[in-house]
C-alpha cells in the first residue's frame, strides 16, 4: 500500500487505519462480494435444489437404503482413518520437534507428499499394488482378501490423502512450545507416558483437535482417490461424495443435492468448531 | 477422555457397518456401462421377484456403472463382477484375454450372439434444430459444437467415432478421406467426458454444444427426464448398429457360489419380461414380438453400418483406431 509506506514509519500499529475510508470500505465490499458469490451462493443453491420438491422428498431421499449405506461407509472410513492419522501425526510431530536425526528434513518433506500428489494418483497407486494385475493381486485373490473395490481400499486411499493433516498442524506448534516443561517433568521423576499425558498433551490439545477436525473433514469429503478404488457398487462401496455424483448422473437431483447438503452442513460444522478451537487456542496462549 | 471418545466412535462405526452387511443372502454384482442404470434398476426388481417365486430364495443384485472402458479396466483390475453387461464385445474380449475370467468364445454362449438388446447412435439437438443438423457431414461444418465422450474410455463414444468414420468412407470414398472427415468433427468437440452420461449432463445441464452424439436410448431418456420441450432427436439416414452384449464372469461367479444365479439372471433378459422392459427403456429388443408395440414405434427404421461388416471386428478396430498412436490419437490432439 503506497499510501501507508510513503509515510514515515512511526511504529504506530494503527497506521493502516489512516487509509481513506473509501479504500477500506471498497476492500471490505470486494471481499464480501467475492465470498457471497463463490461460497455462500453455491451453498445456498445446494440447499434450494435439495428442497426443491419439499421436505418430504428431501427426507425420503436421505433415508433411501443406498444413501444410508453411503453415509455408513463414510462414517466408517472416517472412524478408521482419523484415529490412525492422529496417532501417526503425534508420533511424527514428536520425532521431528524433539529429536535431531539424519534425514529429518527428508521425513518432513515426505509427510507433505500427499498434499502435492494428485488424489487420482493416490488411488491408482493402490490399484497397481493390490489390483488383480498388481503386485499382491494374485496372492490376495488366492486368500480371498478384497482390498481394491472394497472397503479396505477406500480406507487406504483416504488414509493416504489425510496422512499429513495432524502432523502438519502439530510440528510447528511443538517446535514453538519447546521442551523445557517436559524436561522439568522428567527430571522430577515422571515417566515418559506420564510426561506425555500430563504435560505434552495439555499443551498441544487445541492444535491436535484442530488437526483432527481438518483430517476428519477431508476423510469424509475425499472424492478423487476414493473414486479410483471404489468400483462404484451401489449400496456397498459408494461413499457420500461418490453417492452425490451417482445420484446426479441418474437425474435424481433432489437426492444428489440432499446428500450434498449433508456434506455441506458437515463443512459448516467443521468451520464452527474450527473457529471455536482457534479462539480457545489463543486464550490458552495468553494464559 | 478423548481416547474413550475415539474408541467409542470406532465401535459405533463398526457396529453401523456390521448392521449393513449382516444379511447372509446371496448377492450378484452386475458391472455395466453408463446408460443402462435405469433399465437394470427396473429389471433387477423383476428378477429378484422372479427368483423368489421360483426358488423361494431372497437374492440381491448390485449395480456398478461408469464409462464402458473404465468398467472393463476395473473388472480386469479385480472388481468382482458376476456378470458384465457392457457396451461392446471388444471390451468383454479384453476381460477374457487379459484376465482369463471366462473362455474367449463367450459370445457363442447366449442366444443372438449374447445380445439381448441392441441400440444405435443418434443426435440430440436443441429445440428447433437451429444448426440444421440432419446427417453426419453436418457435424463437420464450421461453427457447430459437437459433444461426445472420449472413445478411449467410453464404449458409446467408440460407436460415435466409428459411425462417423463409416459415413466418411462411404461418402468420400477412402480411408484417408474418412480420417480427414472425422478429424474435422473432432475439431468441433470442445470437451471429452469419460462416459456417455457425463456428456449428456455437459450438453443438457451445462448447456454446451449444438449437438450431442449419443446412444439412442440415452437420447430418449434425456428427453424423458428433461421434457421434450427443449431438445429433439435427429436420426441420421444411416447410423451404426450398437451391439451391447452380456456374459457371465465364470471364475468370479463360481468363486462367489453365484454361477446358477448369474446364468439365470442373463437368461431372464431374453424372456418376455426382460424384452418388454428393454424396449420400454429405449433399447431395441432381440425379440420385438415380446415388446409393447407402442414402445417399438419409437424406433425409426434406418440403415446400419456394422462392426463386423464395415470394420472387420473389434480386434482390428482396436489396433487400427484406438491403440496408442493409432488413428484416434493422430486425430485428436487437444
């Protein structure tokens, strides 16, 4: 902003407020317009479409067996992947924030890998490994174990894309907190686990929950990777996001948007919790 | 505390899941291509009832739909289909060849070359046909936007492409001229979806394109779903006979203990009930005498190019047109 930088920097934090009112208001206006146009309007459309034939149609499309099965599968997938990524995230963050070892920066980079790999590739990796023509395919089919085009494949693909969420959240937090408190606890005779549960966990709990929340949202919303390994069997391997697509393709717009509204309300809930957690976290830091 | 909550949610999730799969009834998986969704939804209901009346056994039929090529790939990669009902015999040949799940002469096992129904390719245009599209050469004109799925992933799109090619050979006299002609058409294609249904939504919902080349049954279904007010079907004087065969996936069906069920399921397609439903859902039945005469009236008479007659079968087509760097790759350079 040229207006502010041309003034001598007096160190007054309120200097930005001296921007002319029209600058401030037009910036605020543009932000609100963009948000309404790109976020609120589409979300509203989802709801309007979902309710276009009334509450009755909305409710009955949400209680169809295939829709319920999709919700069940989505919940199951999240219930398996979220705890696993949480455990992994905490251990990885601990290792990276507390210890120095060779290959540490490599490990940090690898954790970010799922962020940079396209989800479709993530799905294909598992098809290549576990598919009938893949590395383990023949062995798996001999032992009648289904991975791809079944629930385990969906869980694996989701695990891949949600892998970094908790760790990414915790690493900077734990590095910032440092380890003085833990060293004090240890020197006072606490065991490793006691230190973790009584000292470390309370310190990182809001950040941890925040990571878990984001991870959960992604686990329930993932489309690309899951689509590749799902096989799209109705009522069996369709997760909620896939079910939205299937319903839409079957001209069942109420059904598609009703399922989409469930996912959207999940997103809104996530946002509310996220805001709450951020507020809590800042409160804790002040204390 | 958080640990307990996590544990509880895992248990809850498992319980919810278990409750969904606790029924021990036999389940048949039918892996099919895109536009058959509505037909098989109706047919499965009839078959389940028929099987219950006949044997007293409650069975369940599951469906998986997508672009035909993609579905073929999935079965080869291990999607456990008891039966496949695909868009073209070339795809089913691929499964026999690459995965060896049933004999290579599968097409001889069921009546009418394993074709309980067939279809053809027509045009869907916007109301009033503003670009005056009547025949295949109209698709190559400047300023006409054509919607078709990707022949690499969609069976329907292969028929679209081949029909245009056959028209090109007949009209312009040589393979080279046909290639130029098809190339011109694909210059008019703004986007290639992976399956027929995706292209339908592109044309209808997103409002792209002047003409959609699609299955006859898909065009009728689109008219039915969206009302005849905004679109109309144009049938070219000559199109291609789309042979959409079915077969039992022997090895998988045997492994799942479903062989008798799978065979009965496909046989049932040829019965009056199956044939009537096929015609009702805009497929041309193998036994028109079983169909409702009113339904049959919707199918206009036209001349057909054929896969075997004009192209020498799918194996040749695959090599000449759709393998890497074959005709299609040379024609379509996005």
